[in-house]
C-alpha cells in the first residue's frame, strides 16, 4: 500500500506565460518547470537563483520543446546559481528533454554557477556564440548525458569541478558555421572527471583540453576531424584508453604531465603524430601500451610516438603500421625508456613476401573488363607509391565485375591467376589492404 507523504509543485510554463515568472513562483523547496512542445523565444537572461534545499527540474518534451534565444549582447540564456561558495550543498538540479537554439552574438546556453547534483540529459544545443554548457567557478557532482551540441563555440567548459561525468555526447561543427574553439575544456582544479562513450567530431581546434587537472578517465570515445584530439597540459594521474583518434595529432602532451596510462587506443591518419610530447622537461612516468597506430585507408600520412624530452616511460606492445615518418618511437631521453615488444609493420613488404614466386603477369588485353583497372593504375604518377581505390572508382573501372569485388572474400588477393590481380600486378601495384564490404582497397607500388 502506498502512502503519499507530500507532493511537490509542478508548473506548466506555457500556462504561466514566462519562464522567469514561473521560476519566481516556485516555493522554497523548489519544484518542476515543464515546457510542453512548442517554440519559446527568450530575449534576455533567465536567472535561476537557488539556495540550500531549493531543488529544480526544468524539462520539456524532447526536440519538440525549443527554447530560442534572441539576445545579441553576449549574455547567457540561462544563468543558474546554486549555493555561492558552498561545496556539496543540499541541491538537486535536473535539466532534460529540451532543445536550445542560440545565435553567434549571444553567450552561453547554460551558465551553471556552484551547482551540485546536477543532471543535464537528452538536450540539444545549436548555434551558441559561446559555450553550450559552462560550469564555474566551482561545482560538485555533475552529469551531462546523451546531449547533442552542434555549431557552438564550445560544447562544455568546466572549472574547479569535482566529479563530472560526460556520457553519450555528440559534438560537431557545421558547414558554413562559426569557427569553433575546443569542444571540451576541463580546467585547473577539476578532479575525478569521466569522459566516456562520446563522439566528438570535426572541430577547428582541440577535441578535449585537459588543463592542469587530475584523476580522470577518458575512455571509449570517438574523436575525429580535429587538428588535435586531446591536449593535456600539466596534468597527473589520467587514463586515456580505448579511444579512436582520427586527428592530425592524436594526443599532445605539453609541459609537466605525469602518471598517464595511455592504452588500447586506435590512432589513425595522424600526420603530425599519434602521441607527441613537448616541453616535458624530464617529466614522465607514463605507460604507453597496446595502442594501434596506423595509416589505414587514409592518405594524409602517419607518424608514431615522439617522446620528446619526457622522462622515463614504458612503451610496450604497440603496433605501428605503414608509418610515413620513421622511427616509430622517437625522443631525446630514449635510453631511459623501457621499450619492449613494439611492432613496426610495412604492409607493402608483407604483401610482397606473400606473393607467389614467379614473374609478373603481362597486361590484360584491351577488350577485357580488367583493362580499365590496369590503365588507371598505369596512369598514376611514378613518384606516387601508395594509392587508394574507393567504391565509386571500382564501379566505374570494373562495371559488372565490381559486384564480385565486394562479395567474394578472395577477390583482392595478389594471385596472378586471378584476372583482376593480374591487371594490378601488371601495372606494378599490389594490394596491401582490402575492405571489400566497405568498398575500399589500398595498393602499394611493387
């Protein structure tokens, strides 16, 4: 049997007619502000001034509830202030199921000052001239979950925050949109931050900045399309693991970082380096293990690990593949590092070793389906040693034979008895990687 001890206050903001007025009507213990599906324009900052024991839930009906900010004076859309100067106050905050739309001349979407036990869940943020979510100057126990930030100057900025979880976020730029800064900034004095299971994509600066902070886990994220995936400056005791880093520089370690576990990441197309140390001044004590660093099916280039002037580190069990700059592990303190069981692969050499013995086949006759493939490869400039054939080219070059390229497992083998292989071998190329279902193959000059 259920006994109702008390009931809280729930206000329909549409019926009140104004978000600020609805908040001002809440009792001392707070309550729920609900915005039904609709578009609501706000022309000035809404202030939520909370105090000890005054809880707030601001919620909508998902993407159908749109809060559109029209101010152009750099001000934030919502300024929520918790208990000023307090750590761990009795304060519970939930913001969920809302779509926030800004403009390039406004400020933050959500400015959260001194929050505690705050959850921002299933919200979307578009076109804000500053940050989607800014948490400052101190905070405790914040979770941002399953939110979408697009074409905002930044996605999230946190200062002096203890216990932050970012989970399931998606961030990206927009074609023709504003030039972004870093997507996520974790500032000095932040502690115990978990950045997990997110997709950060196509920004103009860093994916993540860790600035003088400690005790974090950055795991299971896709970070792609940035000049720098992760930049860490003066940090300690951080795990960076199981991320996909498709950026010019995968991880940049600057200044006095110590005690990092960098493990089991996939770093690809990092033409400026998968892991780069700068100005370490002898700081080290990192483990760099089990990472895969490879050029894969991309053409920009791939560098390995540059330990720079970092102090002793363990670098073991990493796989390097088709690097365009050697050596795979560089650094001025190399004699002090523990290097073991790292593998540097050249796929061209491996493919050559696997080739059947004998002379290369002759060119295919011009009236066969394989001649266009031969002709295409023959036309590639002599100083090009690696090329990629994608699905569109395969369809154009092979016509009816293209279907077999994506359905037959052995189609891309370098076997001269196969007419398609005879065509690329006769042109002076061999296949080093083939993803038949994806419709992409990497070839190297023999």
